[in-house]
C-alpha cells in the first residue's frame, strides 16, 4: 500500500466539496489534510462537514503551517493565476478547476511556474474522465464513426453563475465559466484545434433575475471551424432552470454518435395519461458527472504517485480559454474570429 | 382500378368508428355503404358522423334492403355468433372483432357457417398488422433471436370495459375482452400453441368504480407453457388509468426482443427539474395501433378482391377464446389447466 | 360525400410517388387523374405503378387534354417557377414541393400568379403536418416551455441529392434542397423571422463520390439570430449514410422540448452483449414523415374543397429560400449576412 | 475520523473481488485485512491483486491468527450456514451473500447464532441500495403510483452459474442463485409477503452446454399472489447470453413505474442504416449494480460503526429462500404452493 498523497483543498465552495468527497471517500491513496478559504463561514461550514481541523484563510498560511504535496484549487477564476503560481512555486502539484485563467498570459504564467518547479498541473475537465465520454473517445479513435465531420456540444445549467461570473470584466462570462467543458470536449473528441469562431448571444432572463452587468448574456450559440476542416457548435444556457444538461453529438463520415442523455435515474413513471411518462433529469453537474469527478481525482493522485503527466494539462486549459475569448470577441465585433489571433496577441473584453 | 367492395358496418360504437375511418379514409378499394346498430342514438350519431344514409337497427334489415359483399362486426361478444353466422349464411364476407365468441362451440359454428358459404372470415387481431409486430415476427422467423424461450405480453387499458363485459357470465371478462390480443400474439410470435395455463387475478378497483359483478377482476397474471416447451406470461390491467399500454418482450436462445413502447408521440419536454422529462404516453388503443387498424382492414378488402384467405382466421380466434377460458378456469379452480381440455370438452364459468 | 378534386401530378420521381400514394390511398376527396414527366421512362414506370393512363410529357399537354383542378409539382427546383406560374395562370391550384424556387424574384412571380388567378398555393413543408411537430407547435404556443430562446433543427439525409442539386448555380445546394425544412421549421416554431445568418460548410465526401461541382459541400452548420432576439442553429449533412435524421430541440425560458427521435420502429433487439441494444433508425424521409406527407395532402385537398387558404403558403416558401440564400452568401463571403438584404436586393451565387 | 473497521473476506471469487473493491476504494471507514479461500489459486490471485498478505485457507485459521471485526462471506451457498454460524459465534459481524442458505432450517441457525452473539447480519441484496431502486421504493411508499397491484421482476444473466449451482440438490438452482434478488425485491417493493407461488421452468440450452444435472432448467417464470392481494411475476434466464438484465415494472392503482433499463452506458451510435441505432447493454451484474455494491458495503460498515441493525437482515434472506423453495416445489409438483407451508414445514427437492 502506497503512502497516501497529502492534499490541501483551496476553495471551500460547491466544487470544493465535490472534490473533497472524491478525496475522502473514493481515493484511498489520497489524504485530505487541510482546507483554505477566505470566507470564515465557508471555511467553518466545509471544515466541519469534512471533519478537517487544519483550516486557513490564505494559501500562504497553509503553505507555512501544513505539510502537503498537492493543492486542489476551486476558487473563482480571477484568483487562479496567483494561487496556482504560488502553489507551483512552493513545489506543490496543482489540480486547477476550469476555466484555467482569465487570459492567455495568465495561462502561460501558470504553465511556466509548473514547469520551473517540475510539478504536475491538471485542469478540472472531468468530462474527459466520465466513463461514457472515455468510451466514446476510444470508439472514435478506433474509427467506428469514421472521420468526425460535425460535433455539437452543449452545457445548460440550472442556475445563475456566482455574481462575479456575470461580469465580462471578471470572468469571460458563460462561454468560459460554463462552456469551458465544451471547448475542451470538442477539441478533444475532434482531435483538432478550433480555427475560427463565430458566436451569437442573447439575454433573456438577466433583467428578471436582477443581473445588471453590462454585456451579460444567458444564451450563447457558437459556430466553430476546426483546423482539420470539421465543423462544430457549442451552446450554453444559464440559467436554463430545467436541469443540468450536458450532451455531445458527432456526425462522422461513417455514422453518428450521441454521448450522454438528459435522462438521469432510470425510473419511469406514468400516473396521468394526459401528461405521459416521466423520468428524472439530472439536476446538478455533480450528479450528472458523478463518476467523472471521482475518476479525475483518482487520476491526479495516480499521476502524483507514479510521477506521470496528467491526461489533461495546461495546454488543454489554455485552448479552452482561447476559445472562450474568441467567442466573446466574435459577438462583440459581430464577425468570425480566428483563434490564432487570440493565442498570438491576447485579447480581453474592455 | 378495381370496383370497390361494398361493406356494411354492424356495430356503431367506438370500434365501429375506428374501422369506419379505415374504410372511408385509408382503404380506397372499399366503400362503406351502411351501418347497423340496435341503439337509435348510436345509429344516428355514427351515421351522421360518417355521412352514411343507409342505417338499420338489425342485420336482417340490412340484408333485406342493402347490397353489400362484406360485414364488419363490432358488436358485443355475446352477439358475435348469431350475427357472424347470419352474415356468412347470406354470403357476406365477415370481419369479426375479437374476442371471436363466448365458447368454443360458438367459434365452431361461425367457422362452419363461413366454410359452408365459402365466405372469408377475418378476426380483428390488428396487432398482427401493426408494422412493428409484423417486422418483429419476420425477424423472429428469420432466426434473429434464436428459438423463443420466454414471451411476455401485456395489455393495460385506461378504462373499465362496458358493463356487460364485467360479468363473467356474459363475456369471459378481461382475459377475453382485453387480453384476446395477447393470447393471439404469444401464440403467433412463439409459433406454438399454449398447452397449460395458470392464472391469478385480483380486484383492486371494482368496488370504488361501482362494479358489483361477482367474480369481477381488474388485474390478471397468466403463466403459460407452450407445446414447444417455451414459457409465456400475459398480464392485463383494466382500468389501469395511466394510458393504453401494449408491449411484448421475447427472450430467445440468442437474444432478447422488445416490441412496442409506452412512449407515444416523440415530444420530450422538461420544465421542472424536480419532476424531470415528460413524454406522451399512448392514451387509447386506437391511437396506439393506428396503422394496425388501417392495415388489417386493407388486408380484409384485399383478400376479398383477390379471393385469398385472410392471414388471421377463425382458427386463430378460437385459440384465443380457448386461452381465455383456460385462464378463467384456472383461477376458478386454483390449478393449472390444459388448453386441450377446453378445446375438447368446452367449459364455461357457471 | 363531396365530389373528389381532380389532381394532376407533375413530376413522376420519388417525391411524386409519395404524394401519389397519399392521393390514391389516404385522401378520399381527391382523385389523381394524370401524370406529367419529361422522362418517358419515369412516366411509364410511375404511370404503370399508379395505374394512371393519362400521361403527358409536358404540363402544357396536360392542360390541353385533361380536366383537373389542381397540380402537385415535384420537379427539380429550377423548373418550379415556370411550372407553378403556368398552372396558376391556367386556374389550377398549386401544391409545390420545396424549395419553392431558386430566387426571391421567382418566389414573387409564383405568388403573384397565384394571386392573380385566385388559386391556392401550398408549399410542401410536410413537417408542419407531422403530428409530433403540430403538437409541439401548439404546446409552445400555449406557453409550456415559455418564450423560445434557442432552437436547433437538423436534417441529415442518407444519400447524395440528384446531380443538378450538387451545383450551386442550379440549386442553392443542400441549404435549400435539404435544409428548406429546417429554415421553415425554425421560423414557424420560434414565431419569429430570421434576421442574421452565419454559415460554415465543409466538403468531406464529395471527391470520393465523384462530385466535381465547384463549391459543393456536404456539411453545413448555420447560426441564426431571430428578430425577437432568439438564437438558432441549422445543420445539414448529405450524404450522412447512417439514415434519415430530422430532429428539433428548443430551449425556452421555462424548459426544453425535443421533437422527433432517431429511433424509428419500436423494436429493440440485443443478440450480442459486446455490441448492445439495436433499434431501427428511420432510413428515408418518406418513412420518417409518413403521416406528415399524408396530412399535408389532405390539408391541400381540404382547402380546395372549402376554399380556405393553406396553412403553409408562398410567404413561408419565400422565407426559406431567403434563408438558404443568406446562408450561402455567408459562407461565400465569410461573414454574417442579414436576411433583409437578401429579401430586398436578391442575391445569387455567381 | 473513526477507526476503520477491520474486515476479513471469506471467498476470493468474482463476488469477493467486487466487495473487496468496495472496501478498498470506496469505503474509507473499512480496512480489508485478510482473505480466506479454500482454493490456493484463487487465494493467491485475489490476494496479490488486492495486495493483502494475510491469506488463509479456512475461516478457522483466520479466526485464530487475525484480528478483525467482520466477515464478508461470498462462498458457495452450501457453505453459508457453517461459515456464518462460525463467524457469528466468534463475535464477528456477518455480511452474507445471497442466497442466504439452502434451507429454512439453515437460515434459522444463522439468525440464531447472530442473535446469540449480538452481531450484525446483513444479506447481500445490493438492489436495495441501488440508487434507482431506493428512489423507487421511496416514491412507492409516498403513494406516487398508489397501492401496487402487479409487480414483475426479472433477472437474466449472461452465463451459466458455477457447476455446483446447476444441481438442485446443492443449490436450489436458478430460482435461488439468480432470482434471490427478485424474491427480495418484489417483497420489499410490494410491502407484502408472497403467499402462493406457481412456477414453470424450461431447459433450452443445458444439453448444448454440457449440463447433465437432472432437473436443470435455464428458464423460469413464476406467478405470485401476495398476502395483500397483489400479484407478481418473476422471470429468470441463465444463460441468456445477451447481457445482464435486471428490471422491475410495477402497476399501482394510480400508475405504472419501471425501475432499471437494459441500456447501459449512454453512447448511441448508428453506422448502418439497415441495422439502426446501437447502445451498450450492461454486460455483467457488477457493472449493472456498481453503486448498489458500493453502497451496501458502506451501509454494513456504517451499521457496525454505529451499532445499528442493517436494513436487509436474516429475515429478508429467509423469505427469499422460502420463495425459491416454493417455486421449486411448484414445478416439481405442477401445482401452486403456499409459502407458509415451506416456512412451517421446510421442504427440499429430493
């Protein structure tokens, strides 16, 4: 039995609890030893719930007082760069939630720090570890549906993102906070980088929900042309209210593949013939991707213990950031945008 | 273009209207020329709705005053034998709704009359014409799932049968009125006759619906052993309230096949994440088997015009009557019953 | 019983046979009295198959020698304008297959001719008559999913379009020949006109299938902004090889709705545990939209007999042509295109 | 953090490995400390795979040399009574795989030993812990479908049971080895005990698979009448070859509920329009009930640590044994059998 890897959780919110559950209950080779959060309430609530006594209000404090080998960072995106760089420079392996950062420059800084310190960097793209996505990828690679021609990926989430994520100055909006997974998935499953992006957005519910941020949108529809000539579509709806919905459909030269389903638990009920059959829908992302979250954390710990690079690294996170920025620029400028321009020159919504 | 066959509808109730729709709108080689019903209200209502002026309160009257080649009989079961025999003896081809009759003796009388007059006799087992059942039968015959080992067939209907059908003295109850289709389907799809039958029944809703008939049951579960060694199950629930449900599942030596689905119209909706996805269920038998009803009537007319025997004849109707009687006897006597005994000796629930 | 309306079929190809089937077998108030086709082989084949003796190689000839009230035009798109105008000017009601015509000017000419002659004009958008689409439209109108925010519509067809339809000079390509239905459906279901269109296309299979037409594409992905602020997506894949696939998904303010399904006949089979469950897919458009084709023709005849305007007229056909042209212009010019520009100024791919 | 409970695994076969996986990877409060198996090969293979050094060829040896608080027994059924009694008498908590034992007398002996030693006894009915079954039970209890009227439960397994399980003298056959889960589920979900049982069995594949045991059957169909008047059906097919299939369907006074699905992983593919859509089926019971296995073990450990009785105890195991015996007696004697007779008098297939 290997010695469990000691992990410090940075960010005690919802995503933090999901990863803590994976570490505590489903990753025997890991040991969750501390929690960091700037909010005293979140820290106490989560610390108590997890029975973790080592609690800190900053990562610095944890680095000073606690022994650990790795961090799992689940704080707001605008803090990612400084926290990830700090952890890497302190020699800690870094598991970093999506989106990786706000800008290409921040992504570069994180990757450079990890490389300098020779620590591992994994981005929280759990869909790459969801069993049905893994199987789909392998079947595509094996040629089952032929060369992919069109891919469509959607993420519709039930509620509003946190307040800071509504403002395009602080977050890159839904295209980054929610659709990061889609940007990563379409690139991964197509085995090709996005070349050109066109996006349309709409704001249907913002006013009624009290969102005052300029440029807020709750619906996005993106058209993508890939380097290999394939086409892609990403859609985002937040809040969609009806459930958590993440699905992918791919048409290849030889056939079609659908990954994921709206139906959650396999219980079908009919008690009203006018209404019809009712099946549960997935209500939350943590429910929808339960195994993805468990397995991505298992993979991170496995990589630490075996000193192998994670399957999803900084380069992947950087591409997703570039996609979100290209999409944002597209709807700002009402024209298709080349991703290479974003990667080369950077761009931010000012 | 052939001369359309002239058809007289005997029975102006719900089933009669379904067949009239097939004849009027989807069977160009037929001409519906008259309607018979003992009830003046039904006669007027249906006659008006179909724009048929030739209306009669008895089959005798229609035979006297109207020219036609065929009857479609949809009256209550206890009238089948006298009407079918009368029509056959008058030289009319007979389409007869299920169940064929009340007793084996009545079935024999109908078949004998048809044979004497050399008229065609088709029993209204529309499932045999439903496209998915036809395709399933052909695939089983082609050996796709190997030799069938277990077949399960169910018919759950939303409402109470008509009053006369609640009384085992007048109708053989649900096992005949509703499950006739299952008795026919399991025998057809298994390509084997039922040998031994065991039935359990229950009465859950009768009292609340004001049913006072002794021996009334609204739930039935039947176990069947077939001549070829296979096993079968039939279930009936009436009123089930939740919709109209007719499905078959077959396990063969090489695999499994499911025929039919609860989901009706392909419209999936989710507007409440606590409740989930909602799809329409079939609400009525006429909706569920829309194409089956159209095609069985097309087949009947085609047989008349080409003088070929119908695919579903008196022998098939007789076996379904025997099955229902064997099931009824089984729960009366609380023991398995051999169908051969019913066929050879007859039996009625006294 | 009303006197059946006499109909002449113009175009004896696949679509012609589908409509002939509706007229002959499922539309009792219509009488198919003649067939027109320039190809002697098609004329003989289809005439024999339908048992129609009145056969003509031109519409002019039919107009000279045959009495009828209506035409059903299913010829190649580039002939629509002259045939529809000729029929209208001869006082015949016009059922015209999609796409309505090649240009906005042609659409206008057809509509003007119909109006001058006071004849009915219905465009062959059978999805508007498919029961699940009708039910979906009504449920959206009733507010079940709230105001539609995003609509996605796809049409993937198994085979190559006919040769003339591969050339953007003669046909407007797949965006018109195949995706006409999507252009119409998204506008109908959103209850809003498309405002701005961005399209990406790709050519994956053309070379291998011997298509030499410049600008040929077999994959298209279109982004739409609607007048009411909603977003839309249309995808087309031809040949997709895997089946005929036509589905719509709509996210409204209160929920999601999916219309249509890939699964065709409800027969599920598993004979290989490594492979899994297998269900039939729709193989052809005529199979997928069987009821839509029957009901749109019933509607056309009903409108003739009651002198009421068809639910889907020239205006709808014109919008679909404008959408296809806007999409084509978008990928030619690599920019979003306003549909109003197409409607006002016209445009053709030169 | 509580001290993990020390567990010894008795039985190093397939079921043993499944439980070891739950203990090692998903039950942080448990520590798997030893393995027992009479087969040196199985012991070495499983011990190596689990990295467990404490290996024993008998439970006696483990009791002598190892400290632990609980056993997980997964050996053949005919060894259950002696092992479970021995463990209980040694003061160890007992998790015992289904079927509980061969006879009612053996069940009674196990329960008595557990009670005398005041140790916990949990039977391995993992379906009671599968999330969809738990949710279904709660929804039934809440009255969602009204009072259950008919329940159907099936278990079809891909392969032959182990050789000893083919012989009715050593195992009670498929009705016990495979359908134990169904016997338990129908009683649990109906909230009523089975009263009367009628069973038909068939042997389709035995000869071809080299099974020579007298009375071997590979298909069973059971009819049940419950104490509360409800009806039930259990079916078993082993080997069914096509996959692992475990589903339940319940019709209540107010509606229908289906629990479980044949479709496994949510990946739908179509590459052949003649064949259609393909989705994975569950291939094994461990895959089908992955969460059920994890959660039943978590429950066992939780009960140990909190000294609370397991949700599924000896009484439940005993009823399932009684059901299997009643079914066996029914097909031996070709008549319905009352379960009370089995419970009161015992019975074995001699």
